[in-house]
């Protein structure tokens, strides 16, 4: 029995090393995604401000600003979700999990993360399928294929999968180490 525990412990130590390397790579992706999200918010803000200025001051509406804002918003939804999933900051209601005994919480949290990853994998797959086999029209004003807006689904989904797998890996390592205090605060909003 001790031999099995030693083997599993060495596997967990190896996973911890892989997790640290994976985190270093994801840190680079995280910075890029955060800057992209900031840029998209900037594009939306500038396009809307210009639209208001041209409509009410110049008395001539811009034809492209609404379409650009909508496309940027579509991308922002999926890119912004990547930023949030890094620390699992999406909206959740932890009441049920908080009622559970502390030693049972990790299993429920990990099961929920696995279900989330299954959803993200499905969304990513179907997003790629939609890109490859779906119908694509041209946007009336920007004259871009809607394929570019739809590309946000598998791109965001794939990045969310990477970040969610990283969180799941950390959870599994913490569970093996019996770090139940780590799971005590899961789902509790941080005000700092």
C-alpha cells in the first residue's frame, strides 16, 4: 500500500512541476488576452463616441461604427471570459457548496469544473465546426465575412479550456495534498 502511495505522490509531484510550467505559459497568454480585451473596450468606446459626435455635432452619421462596435463586443465577450476563467471569477452561487462539509467540497467543486470543461470543449468543437461548415454572409457595411465574428467562439473556447484545465490541475493537486482550507473559500467573492 505504501508503494502505491509513493508512486501516486511522485506522480503528483510531477504534475505540480508541469502545473508550474503550464502556469508560466498561461501567464503570457493571460497578459495578451487582457491587453486584447482592453483594446476591444477602447475600440467600442471610440466608435461610439465618434458616432455620437458625428450624429449630433456634424449631423452626419457614421455607417461603420455600429457594426464595428457589435463585432468588437462579440469578441470581447469571449476574450473577457478567458480573463475571468483564469481565477474562476465568473458569477456563481456558492450557497449549496458552502453548506457542504469542508471535506466534501473539493469533490463537488472539481466535478463542477469538469462539467464546465466538458461544456467548453463542446462549445469549441461546435464553434470550429460552424467556422468550417457553416454559412457565412458578408457584413453589409464593413464587407467582412461573418466567419471572423464566429471565430471568436472557438478561439475563446479553446483559451478558456486551457485556463480551466490549469485550475482543475491545481485543484487536484490541492485535493491530493489535503489542503481543504483552499477549497473553503472557493466561490466566495473577494472584495480586495
